[in-house]
C-alpha cells in the first residue's frame, strides 16, 4: 500500500501540473494575441514608422464620387492652368525681392557714386514690379483656393483637416510679407541716408525671410501629396508637425523650386531688358538696359547651372521613397512629359549660350572668341541629341507583343540615364565656358604672362 502511494504521488503532481497548464495557457495565449493585435492595430507613421494618436480625418475613399463635373468642363486642366499661373507669379515675387536686396547691397559697397546710384535705381524699379506681382499672386491664389473648394471639396476638406495647424500660419506669414514689402518700398527715400540705409536693407532681408517661409510651407503641401509623411495607413494625421512638414521630397523640392524661381525671375528680367533695349530711342537708355541684361545674365546662369543636379536629387528621392512612382513618372504614364521637359531643358541651355554669343558680338574684344563658337555649337547639339534620345517609343500592344517586351531593341541600349547624365554635365560645362568667354570679352590682359595659358 505504501508502495502504491509512493508511486501515485508523482502521478498526481504531474496531473495537477497538466491541469494548471491547460487552464492558464489559453488565457496567456489569448492575452499575448490581444497584445500583438493591439500593437499591430496601433496607428503608425507610414514614413517614419513612429506611433501617434490620430487627430486628423482619414483620406477620402477612391471609390466615392466626390468631385463634381459640369458638362464637358475639364476640372483638372483648368485647376492646373490656374495653379501654374500662381506658381509663376509666386516664384517671381520670391525672386525679385532677393534681387533687390542683393543689388542694393552691391550699391552700398560700390565706391563710385554714379554706379552706386545706378544700382540703387535698378533695385527700386524692380521692387515696384514686386508690388504688382504680389497683387497678381494674391488674386490668382484666391481664385485657385476657390476652385479647389468648389471643384474638389473632399480633397480640400482632407488637406484642410490635416494641415489645419499650418494654414493660419501661412496666411499670417503672407500678410506679414506684404506689409514688410510695402514698408520696404515706401521707405526707400526716407532711409536714403547712409546711416539708415543698412536698416533699410534689413527690411529687405526680413521680406526675403518671410518669402522663404512661404515657399517652405507651400512645398510641404506639394511634397505631402506626392510622398506623405506624418500620417498613418488611413491617411490620418498623427499630431507630429515636424514629420508632416519634413516628408521624403521636401528638401529636394525646396532646393529645386528655389533655383527654378531665381532662374525664371532672372530670365523674365533679361527678356524685359532685351525688349526695352530694342525699343529705346536714346543711346543712354540702350546702354542702361544692356547693362541690366548683363547683370541678370549672371544671376540666371548661376541658377541654371546647378538646376540639373537639384533635379537629379529630386528624382532620386522619388525612387527612394517609392520606386513604382519613379517608374510611372519616367518610364510609364508620364514618360513623354519627361521627354518634353528634356527638350525644354536642352533648348534652355542652347538659348542661354546663344544669348551669350550675341551679347559678345556687341562687345569690343569679343571677336577674338568668335572662331570657338562653332565648336561649342556642335558639341552642344551632340549632347542635346544624346539627352533627347528616348529609352523606348510609343507602341501599340500588338507591337509590344511582337517585339517581346516594352524595351526597344535598338534605342533601348542608348537612351539610358548614364549617357544622358554625361551629356547634360557636358552641356553645363560648355555653358560655363561660354559665360567665361562672355566675362573676358571686354577685358584686356595686362599681366606679363598674358600669352601663357590664354586664348
């Protein structure tokens, strides 16, 4: 009997252990699964992978008819046109005050009083144009906002709910920039004394700082629409303003758009100076507007040369964020828009070089560089053809099937980015060389080693 009891005691302990595990294990697994499901369902930032509490509305559903259409009226085309005009005028408003402050500073550091007065007059003339451009920007921006609210209510409701903390800041900064820009213009004569001139330049610096803030905020909205951050998988804002602003494309878009605004603003000034040069009646006016074109040609070239590198950075960021979006933009639905853009970039470089060569024709001493222009033209045209070579061509589905794939068997080997990058880099170097010729055209070399290393 004692032997049976001794043998039954371990069996009872083992049975009790099995009963305990059978009772506690399901509850433990259930708690673990509940914790894992709660962790999986917790809102997380789709870009930064951080948690947060949703404080914004979810993104509109794609299957709902939320965008009204009025007959054959194309909403997207009209909104695109108005938005593009707002972008043009906004970039002009950003660029002109920058030009004015730089020109005013150059006048302050110039010892020749007549030249300093010319710089001061030029800065004030363009500041007057800035006020007109600011008014047009406000009008077009109001029209654009009304069109978004009227034609795309669900989109605007979502963007307004997501960026509700930044939209009042944008409006406040815009009003502040307008007030400081008006004060900067109307205080020009009152602060003409040397002691007050530096205070007047400080007003211009404040205007440009506020304009830069507007550019950063506007780019944050555009970058969010292409590469969202600060929201969860449902599009709900998680409360982190820094993440909402600093999306994957924000910094490259800031650099690219800033350079584009400076370049386009300088190009508009050059076009205006060229027109006034051709229509001027006196030699003094022609000399003045020729000098204006000379000054802003330097600005335009300085902004144009780094533009392709900013574009490379932007597209690299697009591919890094989502490769399918980059393929769609450069190898899918939007391919031929990039081909047209490449054509415009090539024509822009050719146009700048042609303007430089024509300007050298009016300079005494510029004829010594004329024999080299033909080689620059041939090199630029060769680079342009490489730059414009497409990776594939437009084909019907039957042609794609007969060819065995979307890549063309001939031009697919040549229209690759490695060759295109080399071509555009050579065009940048040749444009810089043309500008060096332009700067040296009306200068005489006086050093003793002038015949060594000079053309």
